[in-house]
C-alpha cells in the first residue's frame, strides 16, 4: 500500500498520524519514515484498513484498542544517555 493510500485510510478512520501512533503505541518517526519509502508495511496497512472499516460501521475501535493495554517499546540501544562502564 502506498503512503498516500494509508493516509486516506486514516482520514476514513478519523485519525491523524500522531493519533494513530499514540493509539497503537508506535513511534511517529517510524510511521513518518514510510513516507520516504512511499510504501507502508502490510501490518500497518491492515490495521489502518480495519480502523477505517470499523469507523464506517460505527464500531468504537478506539475503545477496543485501548482495552488491549498496549505498551510502547523503548529502544534498548547504547544511546548518549546510556554510557556503559569500561572494563579494564
């Protein structure tokens, strides 16, 4: 699915990209990165299509997703704030 088709589905679901990423607990940067690739992964496309269809059918999908109690994944890399101790 193209990024443009994905954004149209979000409109049908009455979501913006920031609201979509907050709902499914993923980084907005990850979703915005697909804009450069001009293509959205199948899993993200499927979720957006389901949200759009459920919204069209009058199903409160936001409440359903919130009940899942999804947790945002945190990066576990060695960033600037995580300095490892040097072993001698």
